[in-house]
């Protein structure tokens, strides 16, 4: 079951290349993104969860750190032992698939096709939620540097979402890659160093927990942390039923720590070769990063008794502690001295909260947080809060002007930047899924342009940001998106088509095939457990997800079929591989098959151009392409490959791949069609100019001259074949794209005739002056095939009646 399904020779070669693949493309000068470049690119999405994964785990456990740690350990095991192997297997089978939905189409059996429709819908929703959660989180982290902006956090979140959308639309997703590499790389490296310090200091200095309450209190006073969740009782006093409920609740919340992981295979479409090795190594390293950051944060949160602070990252609280104690001047509990100013400030806060609480009670909007503060007497409140204010003042003093202040600024800035860039993962990933759906005919063709998908995602997110407002609200909905991707990918790998395995050299039923399916089975077990927990713990969110997921799926079905009625495979495939369907309304599936037909023709033509198949026409490639576009009704932009490392991406479904293949296999017919219009240009020249040499009185009628001209200009074609073709020729006005090609051949013939016909035209001239017999035969040697071969052409000037085949040609070896 654990036997490697990878070809040994391929695996050995990939391991040999791995050192280079690790750093490939870091400066965008390689042949593609290597392991580190890919990790840095997706770090903005996958690793940005370091900002809130601990917060959500503790929040789900209602403040009990032990439960949060246990839940995260179980989730980590599911990721490492189940999800990672399944995704590795999927990446090996089809590294260019680009997501769970496309993977089903690429390698899944027909009975599972419906999963790709659902996967597309849920992934698109996931992309919208990514923008919402990332922009709100980036706004929250900004409060570390600019707490005075707390009243404008939603406006700031809207600006963040708009800014990244504008950058991606202006630059395009591919050109924006340097932003992800720089931001993701800086954040990843800083986080590794910073969390290493957090883990070691938390282990050796648990007494620093006294700083936590001061930091949290300051966050509450400034309005940065709107809700603080602390354990209300010791874990030993919790019953087994409650413990199990909190454990499952914490797992359902902590799953958000793995969001963005499903984007790695999709981002790997631009990875260096071999793509599967880059993607698989990235999957492993990313899993260790996600697990490592979560474990260290939770451990430090337990050591320093950090509660769940909605609106502010647990990670940043840990950074503040080591900024003061490790990089700052450091403080002891004895250094905290409450002054009269602290007590006066605490009294003012109590009075202000009392007024706010009374107003809310009057409006029926009282909350537990406000009432919790008012339940204390004024004196008790002042005693408690004044100490927190004094502690906060000492913290500021301990970091002011020290390297700790710089550390905190760098940490907060990088976290804000990475959360800002994390929107890119949602925009780019969601737009890529929408583009794939458009390629399948399930969304309008305009979504094939990533910029359209990005703009649509932003518009929906911009509407929802003011409604959702809090990370802990959106996380319930967000988790369904990426967990469904885990489910779909794992299930697809387990039920992979036999033909897909054979394409990778794996024989169905072999030990390698069983090993590959076992990887999918492990992923299924892990992802199904996650999904069951989500369904039971986030039931309210499930209803909304089902409604919007079903709505998006119906939109896809209607767009693809022109209604809810399913079209047959026969009705959507072009009747001719070279010509489109003649229909009034282009439904999605019809358009998808026609575009696959066009791509097949384009790739066939490009390959023939590179192979030199069109060289004999002596016409520039752009004229060939222009002619092909007109003949077969192709979009000219399909020939525009600006990517220096362009490679063909397989069609997103087996049906479209078959349509593509049928079109691609028309190479001979395409070449013949081009040759026909080449002949049309040459025939037009012969038709127009042969009359100059016709002399009935000397035995040269039109057919004699025409045959002579044909044999001179077509030395490698059988005389009777080319004559029959010329007889079928009829001069007529051609469309401009055809004539622009044919006239090049016309001018070629006009230029070549004087060079090749000197001997025969000299004989004809002498005959016209009566200087030689009109019955003389003419022989001439013509060099063809770039001079590598010569043709001896015998042309009787006056063939006997009935001897129309008197002209003959024979090859002479030029060597």
C-alpha cells in the first residue's frame, strides 16, 4: 500500500534536479517557479492564516488552550497523513489540472463529473470569502500600527480589497507574481525566525503571562478587540460531553488554519519541470509550515494565557510580549505602579461604558461584554483597569526606542502586507476557476479573461464586507470551500480513470495503482472527517453554502445547455473537425467544443510552421495564420503566444480533448487546403500571362503554353495531376484574407517564370521568327528542394495530336 507509484527512473531524475528546482525562478529568470518561489507565491494565501488560526482554535474551544491544542494536533495528523498524500497523487497524475473541479474532469470517471460543477461553485464562493476574510484581517492588523483608525476598520477593509483588485487588473495575474514572491518570501522567512523565538521564550519564561492582561485590556479600551473569550472554568471541571463538544467546535474553527493549501496545485501550473516534483515538495513544506506555526502559537498562547481576541491576532500579542521582554528593556510585575492618573482614566472608562450600556439596554441591544464590565462596582472596576493601564504604559516604555519597537513594526507590517496580498490568492484562484468553467462552456466566454473574474469577485466581496464585518463570522462559511476541495480531490484520486493512470505509466491493478488509490483513500478518510465535523458544528453556515452553491451550479448548467435540459455529446461536437456548428445561438457547450476545435487547429498549424511544412510556399507565417483563421473561422488571438515558455495545457475535459484531437489530426487536410490556395495564386498568373506565348500558326495553342508553364512552375508534380487541377480552376474574386495569401504565390510565380523559362521562351521566340523547326523538343533542368535535387523537364513545343502526355519529368541526383 505504501509502495511508490512514481516511475523509479523519473523519481531518480527528479531528485537529481531538486536542488536546482528549490530555487528556480526566484528572480523570475528561470524556466518556471521552483519550490521556494511557488511557496512564496502561495504564502500570501496559505500562510496568512498564521494571523488568525490560533485565535479561531481558542475561540472554538471557548478559551481552553488544552482543547485547542488537542484539536489542532488531530487536524495536523489528518492533513499530514491524509490530505498531503492525496494531493501529491493528484499532482503527479495531472500537474496542470489547476484545482479540484478541473481535476475531476481531467482524471475522474464520467460518473463523478457532477462533482466538478459543485467544486467550481464552492471554489468560487471560497474565493469571495478569501477576499472578505483577508481584507478584514489586514484591516485588523493595521490597528497595531495605527490604533486610531479602529472606527474606520471596515472602510479600510474595502480600500484594501479595491487596491489589490486594481493592481491585478492593471498588471494581470502573471505580471503580479513578483509582488507575491517578495511579500510571501519576506513574511515566510520572518515568521520562521520570529516564531522560533516565541517558542523558545514561551518555554523558558511562562511567568511573562502577567503581560497578557495588560495587552488585552489596552486592545479592548482602544476598540481593537471587540470580543475577548476566556475560559470560564478549569478544564478538570468540564464534563466529558462538554469537552467533546468543545473539541469538535475547536476543530471546526481551527480548520481555517489550512485554508489556501488547496491553491498549491492550481498555482503549480506555472511551476518548473518536472511540475509534479515541485508541487509535491511544496505540498510537504507548506504542510510543515502550517502545522509548525499553529503548534508554536498555541503553545505560547497556553504558556502566556492569551485568550481569543476577536479582531486582533494571537500571533501579534505574542510578538508584543517578546518585543518588550526579549528585544526591549523588559519589565517585572514589580515595575508596574498604578498612578492617580491611571485611576482617573479608569474611572472615565467606567463612566463611559455605563452610559453606553444604558443606551444599549434602552434600545434592546445590550451585549455580554458591556454588561460584564458594568457588573463590577465602580471601585472594583477602577482597581482592575487602572492596573491594566499601568501595565500597558510600562509595555510602551519597555519597547519605545528599542529594537523591540522595530521588531513589532516589522512584524505587524509584514503581517498586514501578507494579509493584503492574501486577497491575490482568492482573486487569482477564483478567476482561474471561472476561466476554466468558461473554457468548459459553463460560464460566459468573457470569464476566460482573468481580469473579468477578478472584477466580479471584488464586486461581490465589496457588498458583503460591511455585512459580515468579523473574521469569526466568515470563517464558518469559508471552511466549507477548501474542505470540499479536499473531499473532491481525494475522492477523484481514489476513483481515478484507468486511462489516466496509463497515461502516467501506471497499470491498473498493479501494486503502484493500489498505492496511488490508497493515497486517495487516506485523503478521503481525512477530508470526510473534516466535512462531517463542519456539517455538525457549522450547521447554520451550511444552509447558506448549499443555497449559494446550488445557485451557482444552476447558473453553470443553464449557461452550458441553454436551459436545464442536458445536451447530448453528439449535439455539441462540431460535425466537421475543421468547421464550426452552424447554429443561431451559441450555447456554452457548443462554444466550448468550438473553441477546443479552434485550439486543435491552431496547435496543428503552429507545429507545422515550426516543422517547416509551409516553407515551400515561401510566404510569411502571419499570412498562413491569416488564411487559416479565415478558412476555419478561428479567433486570430489564439495565435498570439506572448509567453516565452508557452506549453499546451490539456483540455479541461475528456470530451473537449477528443474534439481537440480530431481537429489537430487534420494536419494533412490543412496543408492540402493551404496548397490549394497557393495553386490558385499560381494558376491565376498562368491564366493571365499564358496568352502572351500562344501562337496558333506555329502550333502553340493555349493548352500547350499552359502545360509548359505548369510543368516549369510545378516540376515535382505529375504532369497529368497538375493539368487536371488547372482545368478545374476558375478565376474568381476571393475574400481578402485568401487573396493576401494567394497574391504572394501569384507574385512568386511571376518572379520565377522569367528565371526558369529562358530556354523554352527562347525556342518559342526563334520559332516565331521562323529560325528553327516548330517540331523541336525542349529539355531543361530545374533545381528544386533548395538545390538538393534537380528535375529534367522535357517539353515538346508542338506535341503530336492526341499525345497530350508527351511532357515528362525525371529526377536527377544533384550529387
